[in-house]
């Protein structure tokens, strides 16, 4: 009997690309299900021409079938990440004086893959397991700092998620599994991801980044006037595909006719930039919090509509004529402000303490 059908299915998906090549593998000492800190059972990295290809094991069901969903294996995906390999001339020097992390650098770059992408994958896995929020192609998130914390020259500070262009989606004995690739973004590229159609943006970026490889020192693709114009025109024509935003600092209260929406300064700024591409195009946006959700939808009439759902969630119908006023009140400055034209809706913006990739608070405060 095959005791690891899910794990073996991942290996079989990799075999047409890498054959019998042995990857660099990081395994988990104490399984998360037994109280360990790392949800992923392991991460492998394969060398490719010009980049490392990382693949996770642990977001899907690697062993016996445990979930009630017969169609998907576990969370339905595994992470992948493609990291550009520096050439021999710029490979970092290890403690033993040799290039890389324990070996001489080959002609196509460092011989040992960096460990930080493994930690990044583990942190993302912790978020999914602890929050219940999963990722899918088109999703994006701000890392609140460089992806590679130990590299001062790192320009990538956010992530976009796309289907791995080579591995795609497979069927396993435990259900369907999609290989979900992490794609590093610069700050302005992240803003573009929030204001435009994610599928279109991914296709556009793929025209400049073969296999969507992440080079942590690259300049922004928006420095290219052709790319910048395509993003501007696409955002204006299509609006945003960001139908849901994770907003940990979100809450609401009602006092008579007044509804007060409380939101963190960092999330307020993000929502303000998302509204034109969502409500301005006749689409809603869901703000997902830790304890409650708030759904904003456009209203053709001139009055605010308020509906409580299950006692903890809220649906707000925002008149289209009031969108500019709402955006103005969502500026990232702490304070309490009524929405111009909608005095019954009050926005309370609170300070946001920026946390690092491990979830620890930093000295940076927004608002």
C-alpha cells in the first residue's frame, strides 16, 4: 500500500522536467500535526538554467485522505517559487571562503539555493492554516518589506500568485492539486496588481519575465513605458479583479442612524486605491477581517444602505455619487471622519503597526 500517495504524485509531476535529479531538500523535524512550528513537511529546490525552482510539500494531503472534499487534496495547492540564480561573479561567499553556501559556484550560478524562500513558504503556510484564508491565482499580498530580509539590494516587497507555468494542475489519489507560484513584485507593481485585472497583469509580466522568475534585484517593470501604459489603459478599461481584501484591522458599530467603520491606516490606503476599480466599475469588494467581514457594494440611489448579516458581518451599499468622498476619508491618517455627502457613515482610521515577515511588530507605524 502506498503510504504517501500525495507526496509521490508531486514527485511524478516533477519527473518529466527534472528526471531522477536529486533536489536540495529541507525537511521538517517535528510534524506540524504533532505540535511542530512548520506546517510544510518539506521544501525541495531544483537547479535550472538561470534560476532555482522551489516546490513545497504540505499544503495538500501527502499521506492518507483526511478532508471531506473528495475533489481537492487538502488546501488544493502547493507553493512553488522560481528565484533567479546570481552568476559566478556575484555569488555570495560562504564561511569556508567558497562561493555559495557550501560549494563552488558553477558556470550558471550559485550551487546552493538560498534558504529564505523556504522560510517564506513556511510563513505563508502558517497564515493559511491559522486564518483559514487560502491563496489562488490572481491573489496578491504585501510583505511589508523586502522578500529577502538579508539582502539590502532586494527590490521585491510583495507577492502575486499565479499557476506554475510548467507544473499547472494535476490529479492525485487525494484530489486535485494546483501548483501555485509565488511571483515577487516591486511596490509599484503591487499597486498595479490591486488596480487591474490580475490575469491580464500576470500575462503582461510573463512577457518580460519568462517562467515568472523572481529576480530580487531587478528594477520595476513599470519603468518600461510600454508596460506602464498597458497597465494604465487596462486598469481604466477593466477595473480591478481584487474582489476580496484581507483586512485584519476592520470593525464596525452602529449607533442609531450612524454606522462607523473602523479600519487600519495601511488597509485604508489599500482600500482607497481599490475602490475606483471595483465600486467604480459596478462591482463589490469584500473586506475580510479576523472576526467579521464587511462587504461594500455600489448603489445607484442616493442613500446609504446598511444590512447586518449574522450579527457579525456587514453589507454597505455606497451611492456611486459618494465614492470620491469615501476615498477621501480613507487617507492613511488616524482620525474619525464622516463621509462627505453621507453623514450617516463615519470612517475611523486607526494606526497600523507594521509587522515583519515572521509576524513580529517593527518600529514602523502607519497613520
